[in-house]
C-alpha cells in the first residue's frame, strides 16, 4: 500500500530555477510557453481572492471538483492547479507551512480507498438509471459545457468563473440541479479530456484540488480500463504501478456503456 501521506508535494522546490517552472508560495506550474494549450481552457493567471475571504469560502473553491480544481478537466493541468492553490493561499495570507499541512491532510488514505467498496453506489445506480439516462441525454444536448455543477459551469473553451455566459438557461440549470439531488450526485457532471467522449457523474468526492478521492458513474461508448470487481484492491494496485502519474482510476461494468468509477489523486 502506498504511504499516501508520505508522497512529496513540494517537489518543485527541488527543481532547478531554469527549468521553466514558476512559483507561488512554493507551489509550481509550468510556464505558458511550455504548455501553450493552458490558456485555451483554464485561466492563465491565479484566481482572485477577495479581501477578508473566509476559510469556508476558500474551501468551497479549493475542494475536489470545486471551481479551482482545474485538473478535473485533464491531469495536464495538475501543476497549474497546484500553482493556483499556492497563489490564492498566499493572497489570503496563509503561510506556506499551513498550506502544505492542509494539502497533506487532504491526500487519500488507506481508509479512503477501503471505503470505496460500497455496495450502495451500485444499488443507487440501478434505482436511478432512468434519471441517469435523462442526465446523459441533457448533457449531450449541452455538449459545449464540460462541467455542470450545482454552483458553477465551465464551457468547452473556458474554465473562468464567474462568467456572463453560463452556457444554459437558468431554468435548465435548475432541472440539472433537481436531477443531481434525485440521483445523489454530490458534484454533478464533468467531461474529462483524459477519457475522450466519456461523461462522468460524480456521486461523492473527498479532499482538495491538490489530492483526494471520488466515486460515481461514467457513460462511455469506448471501453474503459482497467475494469474491476474489487475496487479498493485494484485501485491500490493501479496507484502502486503508476505512482509518478499522480492519479489512478478503475472502472466497474454496470450496464452497456455504463460503469462505476473509483478514483484517487495525490
């Protein structure tokens, strides 16, 4: 089993100053020249922190699948997400040690992985399959939206928030919210560039943008791998096999084109 809490976060501190890395309060991001696609989909500058922002406000932004978890679009944005975490933390007046401690406390633990073997996730799928098909149909009609949460949206060409163009009518957004509540989707819907064409329905997430765990459902016309009947065991094995990738997924077949997903990142 990986020592989740022991995995180093501030590897950027060991990088040579000429390596193309920018820093904010010790957290690193590749420069825009090194990642030219970055500005096309995520903000090119750290998010703005209002004066006197509360811990609760910051947590809502920083949480896994929150507005500042840019790597949910694709893990190529992991370094920018870390950079934004450090930059916004510094802007809020939080010292580096406190930020690092907060980041470490959010990493997935052995207990988090074990808890993924939850039969209720699968039972909930079959109870709500009609609503999930309806959500899938709606999201295909709104394919220009890559992220639909209860409190924000992302367009396929912009992860800025807030925006004047939310991408859909307020009444339709309320329809999504009602279905999220019915199906018990804590974090709504996301399309992930790492799995082209797939739509993820996030039932539960824990942690921060810097690391955590999540489970839910996926619709994908293309087969997803690796598949599992023992989520916690196989997820642990997948993470052990690819520690430098900083994330792991396993998928459980539920119905034609439908899977349960189990994910951790660190």
